[in-house]
C-alpha cells in the first residue's frame, strides 16, 4: 500500500503541539508494518535550516502563486521516513511560527499558503509530478490539509482519503472572497461542501469529503457529535457518524523513556525509582524553589490557552497554595494567562515557579522530576503530556474528557483495591473540582507505599504506537474499499 501522510508540522523538524509528535512517530510506526509511507510537509524556513540533504525533484504550478512550487525530497532525521517538502519561498520562507507571525497573529495569507500546500499534495498523490509514485491512500491531518479530500473528490480516479481531527476548534475559516481568490471550483461551495455560514471552511473539506474521519481518542470521537464539543460541526459529524471513529495516539517511547532520556540528569525505571527523586531536586533547584524531597511537586507543561484549563489552575491557586506544595509550570500561549501565572509566581516565590517559553529539555525535566502533573483541560482530543507523565511515574490530575478520560484511571476505592489506579480524575470544569481532585491526590501521596504502587502501575501502561498504527492500517484498507467513485 502506498501511503501519503500530509501534515503541517512534524517533530523534530517543526512543532507547535501534539500534531507534530504524532506526525513524527506515526509514519515511522506505519513503516514497520507497511514499507511505503511518505510524509509531505510545507518547506518552512525552520525545516530547511534543519535538513542538509534536500534535492529538487519536481515543480508544480498552482493558482494564485506566480512561481511554480518546488517539490523537495529528503528523509526524516530520526526515522528515515521518505519526506517531500512543498517549497515556495513566498509562502513558507519567513521568520515566525507555521501559522502565525512573530507577534502571534495569524499570517494574513494562510488560506493561500495551505491551499497551495493542499494542491501540491493532490498532484503528488495522483502522480502528476513525474515521480512515478501514486498514493493508494492519503492521510490528512487538521484543517491545513482539509482541501485535499475536497479537491480529490472531483477526480475520476483517486486515492482513498482519511482525515484526522486533532482539534476541532481550529477550523481554517476565511471569507468567501478567499474561496474566489483561490479559484476553487464552484461546485465545492455550499452547505454540503466547504461553506460554513457564508465562510470558507478548510476543515469541512476533510469532514465532508474524506472516505473516513478519525479523531485521536475514542471519547473525543463521541464528544464531538454533541453540541457542547462540536464547535458548530456536530450536526455534520452526526451525519457522517458511520465513517467516524477514534484511534488513540501512541507516544514515541524512544524519546520519552525515563531509562534513557538524554534530557534528564538521572535515569530511572519502575524497579529503580531513586533517580526520580534526584530529578526532583534538580528541577526544584533549576526553577529556583527550595530543593526538598518531602514536599509534593506538581508540574504543568503545555500551550497556555483556554482549552487546557490554565485559568482553572490560576483560579484554584489560593486553595492549592494553602497546602504545603510546590508547582512548576512551562508554556506559552495567551498573553493574559502568561501574565497571570507570572504575577502569581512573584507573589509565591517559594511555591510557584513559572517559565514562559518553549523548552523541550525543561519539558522532559518537569515530566521526570514532578510527583504529579496538572492537566485540567476543558476538552482534550487526546493529550500527550498526561501519557508522558504516566511513563515517568508522575501521576496526572486530569479532567474526565477526551483522551484524558481514555488514558488515566481515577484512584477510587475500587481501582486502588484492584491496583489499576493511575491518576486523579474530576468531572466539572471549575476551580473547586480541580482543587478537590488535588486534595484527594495529596491524601494519597501521604501514604508512600500506596503512592509507589500507583506510580508503578502508571509506568507499566502500554502506549506504544504499534497497536494504533495497525488500527490505522486496517482503516486505510477499509477506506480504499469504501471509496466513493
Ligand atoms: P496540544 O497538541 O493540544 O498542544 P498535546 O498534549 O497533545 O497538546 O501535545 C503537546 C506537546 O507539545 C507535548 O509534546 C508537549 O511536551 C509539548 N509542549 C507544549 N508546550 C511546550 C513548551 N512550552 N515547551 C516544550 N514543550 C511543549
Ligand atoms: C491536538 C490536541 C491534542 C492531541 C494532539 C495530537 O493538538 O489538542 O489533544 O494530543 O492534537 O493528536
């Protein structure tokens, strides 16, 4: 089977969030089961800076861009998966992030940037670039690739398409004028097409036209069929329910392994936990907190946005910091949340340490050195940090939603007795429910033997990619069989 995996970010080349982790590791896991997998990505400046061996293999003309796009060929640094880059300096060679400028504002030409990327993917998949390779299935991810299934639906002979929703809140919405400027065929307009309340919706291209739709956890696949989580698309998702399923993300167990993580000073395993305490002391020191083994240390890593419930943490701080605990937080995101966290840290120098920024190394140290991990998300399609936490014996405190509900087992009388508990789960998205869960966690922490049992159970959970990759492979076969002419 020829698989083309289309994505707008992939670790270790370019990353804004979990999509990059998935795009870095799923194609590699697929390749172990099926030898012909290719990844296609925009040639952002940061990506070209990180690769030395690239060569131009084709050129593709697209509407709205003067020079033809160049197709570059290379390999993914860690996994050696074959890589195509869609190169157009006018679209992708800039300072800043993949979707936004250095000030954090969306690039004004995002519609053209990702429509052009999608058109190049369609040409590559259909073997119209002279490369002698035709896809059997194109696996698209998030709104940036949404036009691929839409454009392919117009072709008489086409590969099957799978569209994965990593986050339904980001939809790629632009005015009708963008639809005209992109010279998209008129028959794609309309409520049964790319139109969303008079706007152009990239994500609808995936949801309406793909042969199969997936999300990154079974619970999120259910949730998005309801108004509360559907972002206005729940009706359409109910309509396509027979083609919608959830496949839980795995994690890259080479990069996230406490026994050999190059970012952490002390390695440890479930059998030898001493290194974890050493990491805790190193983390406290690094963040300017008093190094103390006996005080429960909570970690938080992630995008500082409404989705992640960072405001709930901030609101709960008076209750949380009234207890003898420490918290370390790392992230970037909404300016007000960043500012509120920083302000709280200056008021509680000995209990709360905040690092605003992006640091892979510190993210690993926080996972390794913390006792508990805070992730009170309002919604969470899958979430990777709670899974990294489990692997590092850092027990997560999470809200019961999406992938958090699918990966963390709440410590209640029954699960504690059965030895299956791995964390602390609460239901309502409010500060008191979060603080209640933290209280429960602290009560458990006070019993070291019971705590260690939970840590070992958490560390023994299997979140490797093999299982999910074989589910995707089955789904690709199904999509090929179900493909509408
Ligand atoms: P999302 O994709 O919604 O942001 P995930 O939990 O799926 O959430 O993935 C987030 C990924 O990004 C994780 O690998 C996490 O470690 C990483 N990450 C997020 N913020 C930062 C940061 N400030 N520094 C380092 N890594 C970060
Ligand atoms: C999105 C989601 C996150 C998920 C990630 C990878 O960014 O917010 O929950 O883990 O995609 O699928």
